[in-house]
C-alpha cells in the first residue's frame, strides 16, 4: 500500500495504527501517539483528546459513510496540527475533497495509481465552496 | 451525507414548490420590518415515512443562506442514521431528536460559520441576480387586449383563459399553464412533435422560455394579452389546449407498473379510466379545485400523501389494489392525507372516486372547496358512502 503525504509519495512513514480510538481511550497501557477512528466514534471526545495525538487515521468504511469529511474539518477547525490520514475507501474522485477538508495523508490500495492521485490533488485551481484549506470561492478571488 | 437530499425554494406567498415536504424548504419573504429573508424548514418528505417539515429558523438574512445550510448539512452528516437506509433521511433525525434539539445543534454549529467565508457578499448576490433580469416587455398599450371579441366568438377560448391563465405582475401580460393532461396521453407525457411545437411557441410568444412544473404541466410565463388567442389556437392544434388546470383530470400520476421497475401496481390505467368516466368538463368546473395524486408504490413519486384525494397502488395476494387517502395538501396549509379505509379493487377505483365526489357535491356549502368540505365534515360521510354499500373491496 502506497501513502501520499503532503502532496507527494511518502517512502518513510509511520504505519497506519491498528489501535482504535475507543481502546486507546480506555486503556492506559496502549497510550500511543496515533489512533484509528471512524464515524462511529464519539467526535466530541476525539476533539478533546486530539492534542495528545500525532496522527489520526480516519477510516472510510463505505462510500456512503461521509462522516470522515466532517471529522477532519472539525479537527482542523479546533486547531489540530498533526497528520490526518484517510484510509479505507479512499476513492480517487473524492481525494481532492478529502484534502480540502483537512486530510494531508492518503493510504492507497495496491490497485490505485499514485500519479493519478497526485494529479487529483492539484488539478482543480478554483472552487465554489470555501473549506479548511483556506481557499475561498471563485467569486471572492 | 447519509442519503439523498432535496431542497425546494419558494419565492411566492403561495407555496408552489411543495417545500414543506422536502429535506429543506426555503421560503423567501419580506418580514414586518421590510427585509427580505428566508424561513427555513427542515425534515419534510414523502415516501414510506411521510412528514411535514418543521421550521428550524423563522428568518434568515440572504447573505447567510450558505453558512446556515452548511450548518444544517453538517449536523445531518454527523448525526444521521447509517444503519438503515430507510431511516437515513434528515426527517428521521429531526423526528428522533425533536425540532428544538435539532435547532440548537444547528445554531451551535452555525456559530462557527456565520459571518465568515460562506457569507455572501452583496456584490455576488447582485451579480447572480443579473442573470434573472426581466425580459424586454412590451409597453402596456402594446401588450394589452381586452379579448372581448374573441371571448364572445370562441367560448372555449374564454373557458381556457379562465382556467389555464394567471395574473401577471407585468401589466398587459398573463401567465399560461399548458396542460399536459389531455384525454389520450398519460398525465405529463408529451410527444416529440408536441415538444417541437411548444418550443417554437415559447420562442414566438414567451421570450424563448418554457418551465416545467412538479404537477406535470408546462408554463409559458410571459404572454402578452394580445397574443393569447393565437397561442390558444396553436396549443389546441398541438393537443395541448385542454382547459383543465386545477381540476380533477389535472392529476399527478407516476408511470406505475407499465414503465417503472419499482412499482407494485398500474397507475396509467386509472388515469385512462378517470378521463373516460369524468369526461364532462362542466362537471369538473363545478367541482372546482381538486388535486388528485396517484402513486404506484410506497415511494410516493405521485405525491399521493399530499393530494386532496390520494391513491396508492399496492399488491396484495397477486392482485393490484388501491388505498385512498383524503385531505392532504402540498400548499401553504401542507398536510398529510389520512387513509379512508380498506383497499379498493382496480375496477372499482373510478366508482369510489365518483362516490367521494358525490358526497362533496351533496354536503358542500357555498364556495366551499373539496378540501374544505373534507376538513369540515370529517371522514364519516365518505366512509359510509364508500364502504356502507360497496362490498367488492379487497380484504
């Protein structure tokens, strides 16, 4: 599995954690600095604990579950500076939107093309909607 | 987001967008202080769980429309149900937490977005408004016509004018509703010859603009009075001149089992039977405004829940039977119809419609519409008439 981080192919990075946020919260013995979470976790609680984490991997279990977008957006809004990694169903046509709401790392499946993903991250130069990336709508430019 | 999402916008005092049965309904209006703004309604919908939407914000300044809707969508995205697709719509969330709690969640989220990037600058609002400039209307002297001679020479034209045209804010102009509800075609159907014809008429008479309506008709929005007679002649030639807007035969009808793979029952056979049985236009005019809406399955594409008379086709034991609801409305007084009683066999549907209309005609007071009569006298007289003597209904 390839990882794109900060708009380039990453060759040296921390593996995606297998410690789930709920377990991390419950068990003092596994207080690592990265967790795996998804839309089913308590977001208020995640936001409260985010500053203790270097990396938060948000899993998209199915295409239809878009809660990860709101999670990333709110983490950035609350000032989280660490890595937010998209894992699971990281569909090519949504990578750019994931990037805009605050994801800065994307775990690709082996059947997904790294160059295509990199293109997706930069091919749109104007947007309708403002987001966490600070880019305003075209009419404000 | 958990599932599909539909927004309806109404800019008129009378709600013609069925906005109270959408995920979000927006009513643009002027408040007592003279400012324009939106009333925001959330959580309406039809289908298997019909719900009338509830007001989440009474007045929203137009500049904050996007920031506020962003907040509604985020609350829905984070809290909407994911475990069951039938329960994933915003109406289920609003009903589960209650409108007060939902409003509070939206207001809390809105505090982060209000007045920031999503606030629309007045210049942008004006720029977009520029795309909706009024057409190049003729002066009133050139546009107007009393049409008196035409009315006298052609009573059918006078009837069409009364039934199918509406007042216009521009002096000398009328709004024309083109009926797609003739006797021979399925409600809302239009042939390619008719499409070519109506496109030419839009170019000739209405600034090249043609609108389609959710009740399966077309609108030519800007017709000078002096053109009305010629337009009517040409519409009549195209088979689109039927003067039945707002009447019983101006029904909404989904395609039903004939064309739709989701349907459980035929619907087009009902519109055929209704047109054959109630073919006396004077009877229809006497009945006044009646909204008849027919769906061939529970997904309610025919909006049967909000029909004054609603008909839902279902399949029971290999037979197609039809459930009647009465008293629904999609207008400002939006309400969901209530079930009349047990299902009716296909060959008895027009009989039952006739019985329901008979009760109305017998019981109505002066100027009382069908809907008002149902609201006043309740269901008992209708039930007595339909089920008291009628023994052929399905179990």
